[in-house]
């Protein structure tokens, strides 16, 4: 890792009395290889290459469909807007030298870990790509592929190329999330010296840049892949592949995105929470020093963790969510159009890309609607940041309803069922309402303005044990409302699609599953704004840490504390939103999996009978996988945190001058501990998630071969996927909400309630927060990525089970 010797050795010079300056901790900045290559090219040559690239993109778009050209145009405009937001944020000052120097240390640690972590992930991705290549080279082909002339070799290379492209784009999405956060944090800190509203605007626009790039990349990546395959394979020409079968070739892209997102979430989550727990337990509880105090040896590791765990990992996570939802909806749209004999199926297939193109437009408006006020005094009353963010979200929601209705009329109108588009528009409305309700439910259970968190804080006044009991019970209770909402959403959308009037050759209604897909699109139709709110959280948290470490006035810290508390709520809200979308997307991917098995087996596969003992066992294994994965993720944080606690205690004992500002802590030692441990610990749970469905499916396939049940492997994997999805949704809801509530209960006490900072209630709340840390930032977020990855891996590996 590129952390300078001064930081690693702790030789940063003697402390003066309450120092206000830090020496330069930064070495040569790290830039990924692809960006170094681009920056080394002559500007004129680069412009020519870009023009040629744009020309190629628009050529294949025009050769495919005008809809693709529209998608390309919107994505490119959104990238230009993201560049404007970047320049606007970077034009803000970094504040006094001590702020800038602390920010540079955070930046160096985050970029160093990112390089090491993604180097490890890329090696695993290449290894898995070779495994996929081997499987596809020896698998059977579907009748559709045989009729279109796509052999095993072509299919294998297409899937591997899509997998690697999805992994690459997911990695870039993660880097973008981290790149902006490590540069915006200090600018938010500096803006907080002037006004809360300006600090809020800087944090939101920084998050907006990341959101627009992540969503835009997910959309344009799939669009380019689709258009390239369309032109290269001569789709819809005589003797070639039908356009309705083309989306199945994109599944590898979703799997690649899921693969990288899972390991990014695991590694980043272990890093950030191990450092956070170690810093809190020794610093706050044992030594009684404030959060992010410069005397705490783990404080830099904690602040670095916010960027690699919450920003980089969340960028990759949402990229994967959108990619999985788009691909599954395209598959179901193509399948339905084929069964219903719709003359021009392109609208039903490309509809998800258009929805997310409009998402970029309306989310941009929502982001830009948050502006600073004329009163730039730090003494001005602090407005409620959550209320301001909610106003922006309300603007985005209203525009989403309008654009979604227009998109359904444009693309889903068919003479075969003239009113079908209206039913699908209502399906989208169901999804949008579901997203809004999910945001409200999560906010209710995690915001300290509401009763659940205040009751949890009150339980801290009677001790550590009662705090833990209250937090666990709150998390368990919080699963009820979201499950009811998901249930109503799935059934409502299914029946709206079912009654749309679209029927197959036998006259049977055929739009139910696509209606559910449209509802999922509706839920994610404001994804860019949701990701903006999510990125706001860690940026505000880092800003508060920089303010505390640089010894800024208390009035500045009050502003960043308010932003930090709201950031905790927005992060929890986004996680709830992600779980809801994961539930719907997994349902769609499960349906796509059953369709693909039916294609390979050349027989009907519409139901899974759990009364068959082997199938029921598969379900049990799926539920077990969720609990075992969660246990390994949490224990990884616990083991790493123990190393951090021992190291921080050692430094306080061996360097007693740290507490009196006479000696400097060895920040680099804690950074090195959590970096190496998180890379080591992420392998086991990640490997469990990838290997389990493949091994289970293959073993039961062999058993089915000898018992005369050729589809047994596929059925067992289907049951495993169903049970894992249900168990994973409930577990993720519990972990995310309980962790967020514990965190904000602590924040509520730190506002002065129940004795305030340093009180026994505060110490009990810190214990609850440390218990909740691996829940909400490691196991919980990793679970909803796991759910979707299980669905995509079964889709890609379906030939193994037959």
C-alpha cells in the first residue's frame, strides 16, 4: 500500500499543545492504470479516439434501434453533467492546511487499499472466467442457439466477455464512488465553517456525481453490449438469432457485476467496521476521548474505512442492482413478447434502458434542486438536512411518475392489447410507491426523531444488556412492514400485468411476470437520487472526522454532527431500498432461471415441489447458507476488531504521552492491520457464496442421473435459491435496521439527551453501536448482494445442473 513511511512508523514529529497543523502524510497519488494510460495520450489524439468511440457507439446504436440512440444520448449528457458537478465540487476550498493534510492521509489510505483489494478481486475474476469458459465449452446448447448458428465456442466467449466487462464496469463504479468521496470530504468540512446549507449542498453534489456515473455506466454498458451483439450476430436476419433471445447473452454481465460487488462489500465492510469498533471501544469507552479524536491511533483507519466500505462498495453494489434488474426485465420482456407474438418486441426488451435513462434526467433535476441559501453565516439556525433531502426526493418521485407513464405509452403500446400500457404504467406506479414506503419505513425505525430509536436510547439508561435486548427486538420487529409491502407489491404488479390483455397462442394471460418486472423498474426509477443520498452519508461522516481531528470550533462540529446523523439515516434508508429492490429482482431472475432450464432441458419447468425430500433439503441448504454467510462476515469483523483493540491499547500503554498530546499515535499500524485482515477475511464467505450453489446443483444432478430424475439438480438449486432469497431478505432487514437504530440511538444521546457524552447511558449506547456495526455495514449489505449473485450465478451455471 502507498502509505508514506511517516504514517507507517508513526514518526510525525512531536505534538505541540493541541496542534492545529499536521505534516504532509501523503506520498505519490495513486491512479488506476487505465486512467494513467489515458492521461499519457496526447490531447488531440485522445479527442480523435473519443470521437471515433462515440461514432462507433452511435453507429451500432443506429443499426440496432432508435431507442438505443436515445439511451446513448441521455447517458452521454449525464456524464457531461457529472463532469460539471465534479468541477463545481473541486472548485470549493479545502480549508486550512491541517484539514487538507488529514484529507490527504485518508485519500492515500483509501486509494492504497482499493488498489490492493481490487487487484485481488481481479485475479479471482479471471480465474472464475476460465472456469465459466470451460463449462460453456463442454455444455449443451439450446434449440434456439442451434437454430441461430451460435455454437458452444461462440456462446462461451460471449458469456466470458460479458462477465469480464461487467466485473470491470463494477470495479470502475466502485472507484468512482471512492474517488469523489476522498476529495469531497475536506470540502464539506471547509464549507461547514461557513454554513450548514453549503456543506449539505457540497456533499449532495459530490454524491450526485458518483450516482450519475454509476447509473449511467450500468445503462450504457448494457446498451453497448446489446447493440454490439445485435450487429455482430446479425440478429433478426434469416437463419440468425431472434431479438427476443438476445437478452440471455447478457447474463454474464450481471454475474460479473455481482461478483465484484460481493467482494467489494465484504472487504470494504470488514475494513470499515473493524476500524470503527476498535476505535470506539478503546477510544470512547476506555479512554473517554471523543469520536475521531486525533489521539486515537485507529482514527485514520476508521475514516479510510468510510470511503472503501460505504462509498466504493456501495457504488459497485448499486451498479450491480441496476444491471441485474435491467437484464432480468429484458429477458422477461423478450420471453413475453415471443409468447404473445408481438410484431415489434424491441420496446418490451429495451424498456428498462429507457426507464433508467429517464432516471438520470429526473435525478439530476432533484440533485440540482438542492441549493445553498443567501444566509451563509455559521451562526444561522441549522435547517433539517433530512427535510431538504426529502424535498429533492419528492421532486424526483413526481417526475418519475410522469416519465414512467410516458415511457410505457411510448414503448409498451401494442395493437394486440391497446390498454396494456396503462396496466404496466400502474405496475410502475406500484413500484414507485413501494420505494417511497420503504424509504419511510426505514426512516421511521432508524431516525432518532421517531419513537423506536428514542425507546432504544432510553433502554441504554439501564445498562448495556437492556440496550442489546431492545436493539435486537427493534430489528426483528422492523422486518414485518417491509415484508408486507413487498408482498402487496408483487401480487398487485403480477395481477395488473396478468389482466393487461396480452395473451399467448392458447389465449392464456401472459403479462404477470413482466408486470412484476415493470414494478421493479418503477422501484429503481429514482436509483440515481437514492445513491446520491447514500453517498452523502459517508462523505458527511468523513467531514465530521476531519473537523474533529483538525480541532475546529464546536459550532462547526455541531453542523457536521447533524449532517452525520442524517447521513446514518440516509445510509440505512438506502439499504432498505436496496433490499426491497433485491427481493423483486431476485424474483425476476428466478423466473428467468426456470425459463432457461426449460430451454436447455427442452421440457416444461414451471413449478418446484418442495414435498420432494431432495428439493426440501435444497431449501434448507439455501437458508443455512444465509446464516452461515452472515456468521462468517460478522466473525471476520470481530477477529479484525480484536487486533485493532489490542494495537490501540498497546499504543496507549507504551506511549502515555499520546493522551497529553506529547506523542503522536502510530496511525499507519492500524491501517496496515485492517487492510491486510480484511483482504484475508473476505475470501472465505465470498467463496462460500460462489461455490455452494454450483456444488449442490452438481451433486444432486449426479444423484438425479442415477435415480431417474434428470431435472433433480435444477429443482434442488431452484429451492435453494427460493429459500435463500426469503431468508436473506429477512436477515438483511433485521441486520440493517438494528445496526442503524443502534447507531442513531448513540447519536441521540450525544446531542445531550439522557446524560449526553461520557455518561453511563452513552457507554451502553456505544456497546450497542459496536454490536450493530458489522450488522449494518458488513453482513447486511453483503446479504442483498449475495441474494442477487445467487440468482445470476444459477442463471449462468444452469448447464451444470442438467
